C-alpha cells in the first residue's frame, strides 16, 4: 500500500497521537484493537506499524510492540492533496496556460503537471487525450505531450462553428420565460461586467474568466452533450490565444466588455434581430482577435 494513501496517513497520525498518551516501553494494542481504534483494516495497521519500526518509534519484543520513544512533531505526515475532478482540471489547465503564457511547441511534463494540478497522472493523461482529438496537443512518438499552435484555417473553422452553436443558444435563450433562472444569471453577469469596467486599468486580466463565464452561461440553455463538449474546446482556444498579443490587451478587453454589455441588452430585449446582430458582432470581433493574436506571434500558417 502506498504510504501517501489517505487512509494510511490518517491512521499513522492517529496512532502517533495515541502514543503520546502512553509511557515509554508500554505495549501497543493488538492489530485487531488498533484496527478498531483507527478505523482501518489490519493491512493498513501493519503498514503503519512497519513505518513506526523503521523510524524507531517502536521496538519489537517477541510478538509485542513496545513504544521506544515519544513521537516528535516531525513524525507526523502531511495529508495527501485532494485530487480534483476533470471539470476542475480543465479550469486549472486553462488558467495555467493563460497565466504562464505557454508557447506552442512546449513539451508538457505530465508528472510535474499532475502534481501542480493535484490530479492523478492517469486522469491528466485522459484529459490530454481528449484535447488530442481536437489538435490542441499531440503525443510525441517517443512518449509525452506537446502543446500545439493553431493555423489560420483551424481558427476560422472553429470560429465559424462557434457562431453556429452560440446563435442556436441565443435563439433558445430569448424564448425562455421571465421566471427562468437564466435571467437572474444574465443580470448578475451584467453587474460583474460593469464592476470590471470600473477597474479595468488594474484588473483587465480578469476579463478572460468573465468572458468564459458569459459564453458558458449563454450556451448553458441548450442541454446538448455535443455543444457542451465543443464549448470546452472553444473556451480553451479563445481564452488562451486571444491573450497572446499583449500590446493592446487592456484596450481589447475593455472593448470586449462593452460588446458584452450590448449583447446582454440585446438578449434582454427578447428581440431575435437585435440579439442575433449583437451576437454576430461580438463573435466576429473574437474571431478577428484570435487571428490577430496568431499573426502577431508568428503562428499563421
């Protein structure tokens, strides 16, 4: 059993606490008694006792286990990190890409990333495999993963497909009754946009997450598994690459906030023509921003 296992760590630390209450040379309870005391199997108990013997905390006298020394603070083990879900991994991966400015062609260190993201290595491998289907990463012949750049054709095709998906969502959204929860979410998003606009000088980096939240909310009204799957890919690509060109990032984000607010007004009007026009205008801007970012960084092929 791995000694970083959560049950092992908890049992190990609980037994150390128990040992603080007894005298040196006292006999520890039997394996069965310790199993009941610690709430773990006898297999875990044996692993803990083996660790205690290695560390000199206990000694063996026949079949008895005697306390050899008092537990020290350094004997206690830190709890293992809580592993995150796939959804959380997607968010952390996106945030890492955004904040670290990871360039295309970067070799991804799966072992290190698994530790950084608090995720099991096999979960990270599965996640990267899902991105591989969309050309976001690719597996090297000798193993490992590489983050890809994107061609102009890829960007155009993705943008056009994004428009199809989102306009369909808009059509569904404006037809929803006033009592639907989506309208409260739209109102909250409007407040967040206006708040960010007031502090745009210092907080313009925060727009990327708000942008993702806005488009995810709009698309959430369509309960289609394929829409959700592609929306994740779209979010990753747009929110990653439109930040490559840092020269006018604040101005671009400020303009995008204004477009979002106009988009929100159009949604609240419940008028299809207005909503479609606002959505197309903003999505066209996003498409141009993506292409400009690729070109500015020499990734138009």
